[in-house]
C-alpha cells in the first residue's frame, strides 16, 4: 500500500499544481478573442446583424478576388435576402456599414 500512496500523492500534487495554469490559459484566450472580434460586431441599434456580417464577408471576398472595392457592386447589396422594401433599405445600410468596417480594419492591420 505504501507504493500506491506515494504514486497517488504525487498525482494529486501534480494535478493541484497544473490546475491554476490551465485556468489562466483559458481566461487569457477568452480575453484575446473578445478584443479581436470587437470590430466585427454590429453597432448598437443595428437591427440587421446578419447584413453587417455579410458586408464584412463581401469586403473580404472582393479584396481577395481583386474585384472593385465598392459595397454597391456586391451581389448581396443588389439582391438582399429580404422581401419588404423597408427591410431591403435597412439591410443595405447595415451591409454598407459592415463593408466599410472591414475595409477600415483591413487598412489598419495591413490585411484581412
């Protein structure tokens, strides 16, 4: 039994010493993700969160494909996936904001 006690005690000690390091690593990872994604969240009061995200993705795709960088030439801007006229304008407005935010982020960081 003494051999078992020594092994069990060692394992418990190692577990207790590594737990704080694992927790610190998880906390640090969460704070890094939240600061990186701040520019991708739609502004407050924006009803069309999906349109904002679509604008970000369209800007990325236009930049990578070396197409003209203009939100009004994008397919989703010209053919929004909403049916009502008022909703279309709200979608286009949020889409344009997301597109511009992605371009500003791209210009500030040197790449997407």
